[in-house]
C-alpha cells in the first residue's frame, strides 16, 4: 500500500486541505476529509440540489491544477486529485453556465482523467482506464470502499490565514464575498503563530477592536468605538449577564474567532451596536489527530496545551475531541499571578447523512490575583514603573470557575430545508478580595495632597458573584428558486434567561487608616486583621446583596436573494421582548423580593445589498439598527429606557492571488442612544445615568491570506472618530474613552518550503500600533500612543510518523512602555484603573503532532 498526497478544495472553508491517503480497491486513491467548524453532513445533503443547478463559470486558459482550484472556489465543491496527475497539464478556457459536473468534464477534456462523484458536491479525479471514452459529463459510480486517512499536520488548512465564510454574519454558510457586511475571521493558525493564550491578543489582528479590561481580566472589548462586554460562543451568549464577573477567555479550545462589525441584534438579540465577537470551538472529526505542546518563558510562565480527536466507532458515526490547557505564570506586575486549567471534551454523533448531534462541555477554573492597575497624575499616567502594583502580597487568592454545557442538533429534512437547534447552559462563579484605591472621582481623593500627592489612600474590597444562564435558539434555513431568483431563507426563534447574585463587603468608598502607601517608595505588608474586618463589614449596609435577572426572547427572519449570480440582497428583521431588573437588600432573598422589573420590546431591521461584478470583487452597503434593554437604575431607583443603535455602512471586498488573499475596506456611520455610564453626581457607586447619544464613524481596512505559498499576511488599519454628541452633564464633543483615532497592525509570516536546505523554517514579524486615547469620557487625561514590535521563529521537523515544532516568540521586541486601556468604571474609576502592556516577553514552545 503506497501513500500519496491528494489535494481537496472546499469553498466552505476557503482553504486547501492536504491529507494522506492509502491505496483502495481498483487501484485508485481517495482522501476523506470532514470540514472544520460548521461544515456538517447535513450540509452535504443540502448541497446535492445545488450541484444540479447551473452556475456561471468564467475561467481563463491556465494550468489544470489552478483551474480546478478556481472552479471549486466558484462552485463550492470538494475536488480531490493526486497532484502528480495534473502536473504539467493545461485546461481550456471555460465561460458560460454549467452544472459543476459539466464544468469539471470540460476542464478534463484531453487530460486523460475522469471524474468520480463520491457524494453530492464531492468529487475525485482519477486516471482514465485504458480504452475509456467517458465524456465526463456524468460521474463514474464510486465502488464500495473502506477509507483510512489521517490529517497531515502540515496541510495548508493548518497554515492558511484566509477564511472564505463565517457563521456569525448570516447564520448560514454564505461566503464572505457575498455577504453585505464587514466580517473578519482569525483562524487557529494565526493564534498558533502568535502564541496567543487569550482572545485579547488574537483580536489585535482585527480593525477597530480594542481591549478594555477591568481588574486586568481582559473581559470586554471596544468595537467601532462602543464597549461590548458580551462574547458569544458558537452563536450563543458565552457568559452570564450578572455584574461583577471578570472572566478570561482561554484560546486553547478555539478553532477561530469571528468579528461581525456593526449592529447584530437581528440574529442575536441584545448586543452592542459596535459589533459581535463569536468564538468557534474545536469540533470532533472522523480523522485521528493528536498534539501536545509545552510553552515556557518570561515571568515563570508555563503552559501545556493538548488536542486529540478521532472516531469512536468504526463507521465514524461517533467521533470525539478532547482539548484543553493548563497554565501557571507570574506577571510583570508585582504580586500578580494566574493558575488556570481548561478542559473541553466533545462528542459528535451522525446517525445518518441528514442528522448530526454535538455535545460539548467546557470547564475552566483558575486561581489568580486581581490587578488594580496604575493611576493618572494630571493628564497622563503616573511616572512610576509599570511593574509596580499597589495591591498587597498577602492579598487572599482569588478564584474563578466557569462551566458551559451545550449541544448542537442539525437535521436536513431534504435537500432544501435544514433545522438547527442550539442550547447552552453557563454557570459562572467568581470570588475576589483585594486592596484597592479609595473610590474617588479625582486624583486628590486617593492621593493625599497634604503629603505631596505621593501617599496612596486605600481600602479593602471583596466581591462574590454567581450567575446561571440558559439560552437556546431554533433556526430553519431553506433554499428556494422563484421567478429566476435564488433565495437562502432563514427564520428563527431564541430565548435567554439569566439570573445572578452579587455580594460586596468592605468599605470601598472611604480610605482606611493604616493602609496608606508611598507610591515612589512603597512598603508592603498588611496586618491580617484589616482583611478580617473588611470581610465582616457589609457595604453598603443593608444593600450589599444584589439579585439581577435578564430574560428575553425574539423571533427573526432573513432572506438572502441572489439575482444573475452577481447581485445579492439581504433583508430581514427581529422583534424582541426583554425583561430586566436588579434588586438590592441585606440578603439575596430580600434583594430578589425588591427586584424592580422593566419590560421593553422593539423591532430591529437590517438591509444590505452587494454587487459582485467580477468573481474577485464585491461592492456592498447596509443599513441596520439594534435594540438593547438597559438593566441599570438611576440614583432615584428609576429604570432607564433601552439603548438604540443605527448604522450606515458601505464598502469594498476583493480576493487576489487565486482567492488566497482577501481584503475588506469599509466606511461606517454609527450612532447609539441611552448609553449607560456611572452617575458621577451620585454618591451611590451603583447609580448609572444615560449619557445621551454618541456617534462613531470611520474607515477600516482588513487584509488576510497568502500572497504566495510561502508568504502569509494578516493586517488592518482603522480611523475612528467616536464622540459624545448629546449629554446631560456637558460632555458633548468629548471623545469616547479608550478609542484611538488611528490604530492598526501588520503581521507577516514567511514559511520556507521550496529551498531544501532551509525547508521547515518559519519566520514572522508584526507591528501593532495605536494612537493617543482619552482615558475617560470627561477627557481629563490621555494614554499616549504606541508602536509595539513582535516576532517569532520556528522550525518543523519530522520524527518518524510525528512532527515536532520548536518555536520562539518575542513580544514587545523593543521593550516599549505602553498602556492598553483604562477601567470602564466597572471596578474602579478610570483614573485609578490604568492597565499597562507587558514589557519585553520571550516565550519558547515545543509542539508534537501525530
């Protein structure tokens, strides 16, 4: 039995997939592949109707291998062939309307090859038997066979920076080039190359996305100027909606990260108008694959990642996957550390070609120390080392745990209609106690002016939060033809219920005598009695227990209409009902009894149009709105009207270098009303007020993919003008906090593959930059701009049937001092919650794949 390489082309993933195959009966070879992410067996059933339709094909005369690649991309097919069979052969020009099978047959004329249909939309090309006269307009019947295959760890799907489709935009497999919205995808390979451990660092590769930490926990992001504290996981809310939770998102179990720009309420309900972040987790497949990686580096950092998958049954109807990580590290920040473990077992069952059920469990637990950050003096961060922390080495260890239980059921009723049901239950608990700055709105209130503004006034604060969230949706998608137009229709329903408790202790408003510290010459060590006293002090007295509740459900519809294979019209809307409230008391029972209830409902439409004059270029525009109920209360206890968002967007998309490189250029104008912010005029730290109205407008440029087989790139640039346009307290005209006017990044990777002495070496370098940012909405201080340089080098070597990858990454190569963000007043005033970026950091890793 001999081994050969076979390439497959699949538009649903937008990448080549090279796999190892073994000889089969009748002497031909066939690779077997299961597409990653959302490509399931049910979609193959639905594909059969598409493969019987004629589509417009426009291919120039060119080498046969390139022609097959372009045909697969245009028609959305899987085409497999031994690369040696097409080497040196030419394909004729092809222009007109053909079924996919007819098009393949035309390309193979005179090549000595035949096409074999393995399943709807999946074909293999083989050498024609002696005397064969098949015209290739019909497929050869595939003999019964047994297939054995393993994924090649060096396959292009493991190294391509490009993705051609994304679930988040339409909840379908519509190609990005046909979607009239801006959507960016960060594939797993980018996370591997940059050695990102959390989604914060990965999202630096997307325009207009900025982190905004609280307690240094990287739990929220600013998208197109507006803060979004809600992250989605496989299309459902990833965390509870209670206050006080500061979760990290580890990257070990992620296949990709999708960012949909602009309002997404039509499909997802209450989501901020700046955009949506959706995490796509790793899924089981029928091929055996295992990897284990050990990382080690600066600040006593150790991390182990693992990933294993394969079939449970011989017929591959039941498959498993088990991924996860363990990380233990100190920090460049004094007294900070993290000890985190993540496990993610999953099973996928395919009882027949039309049905798939996936079950998944994600469990995370970590011991950590919160980071209270630095502070501002005057209009800039204080001139003290970024390593200096004003918590205490004797702070109690903080804990965080999260469990996600989910399933995904897909059933194809026929070739046109498919039903998908998703469910996710999330349970989140967090307990942290730390020394913090005396809560204040000006520098003078936590720096003692009588001692030269060098004495830092502190107190001790403890918070315990817990939430339970249950969310589900039902999506029915169908493919229709009507009066010469093609329709991809979606109707759906979703429901979410989240309850949470929140307990606070310690006097976090007033300075506690005996906890003062000199910012320039700190002396650490706090008597344990201070902690005991804080934990025994309910604060605010009689109201330190909170109970919150969020419940909403919505119905939505969407129709993607295609005319003449060039014009795409996307229209739809959502009607939503939301109930929110938060009660406070001296116990959780009392807080629940005091729960105020506010009910809101609203309609959110979305319209988009895209014209694709050539297969490589698209012009698009959209108008969309959003609806988000507010669950805060004012100083008088009144509830607040729901937030409303509206966006106009226009842009251009292009694919170059045989669809290997994608580009999106967008202009947008986005407004949001009734934005919640802390009420600075209230002594109640939980009181909020509607800031009024804010506007963000700008341009974005995103680029990702491969320029050549060896050179990969992912980069972005954003110009963002985000300002407050209406406000009760005179903030009109101020820039929104933490939003740079100019920002961007460029990451390049060179993978040597065609120079034998150096084959296996990889080199990469990236530049990440952001301009000056206002630290708060009052614009009282600013974070200076920065440019950070990162780099890596790696070497891949074969060790028998396995592959070893040794890699070294350097972050902040030039050791620049910079600041990432300020606290959004979730756990500290922005002036007392400035989070610096890490200095020069070196990370080494060894990865074994087999």
